[in-house]
C-alpha cells in the first residue's frame, strides 16, 4: 500500500508546474541537444552527447518522482481546515521565542515543500512536531542543538 504524502494546495500546484515545465520544455530541449550531438558523428568520444544523455536521465527521473508524489499526495487546502484553533498540517503559526522575545511565523507543510527562508517548515521537523495539537497561548518546547527552546504560540491561522 502506497504511503500518502501530505501536500498543501500550493505545494501540489508547484509540483504540477514543475512537471509541466519538465515535460513541455526541458524534455524537448534535451532531445534537441541529443540530436545535435549525434549529428557531430562519433558518439564514443562525444562529451556533448554524454552530457545531454545524463541530463535526459535526470529529467526523466524527476518526472517519474513528481508523478509518484502527486499520485500518492493528499492535498490539503489550509483555508478549508477548521481545527478549532489547534495547530495542524497547513497551519500558519505566529510564535514568540520566550528567552529572546523574537517573533517568527511558520507554515507547517509537507517534507518536499519545506523552505525555512520562506517560513515553511516540514511536518516532520522537531518544531512542527512540538506545535501539532497546541493552540494560541500554549507553550511548545523544542529540543534544539543549543538546548531546549520554548515558544509561545501567539496566533494560529488557516490561510
């Protein structure tokens, strides 16, 4: 039985866009590059041909990978979630680190969508695991390399 992969609606759309680009642009470009390299003659010592074949393998592998993820994805639209104010997958959470007072905002997303610079944290990350099920006003303790960090949940949004 295939494992379902949680994805936000935005994450699924990004994967679909990448898949479309790979199939309609990248695949055709690499086929043209292979054709041009073949026209140069001897393929045994043709670096352009080898590079194009390697790129083709990467593109085809990525297409298969994305199709697999999309076929087993459980797409969740955070704006349609009503978890009664609790932190769940797709939630956007405003936090205040108790020691420093620094405020941060994170959205809990699928593993493939995570991008800390964009404020997107993986559902399997230590901080997300500490936040799941909590609500505004609760404190989450996260075991970090520098010790335990405590975050107060300031706000929970489903956007």
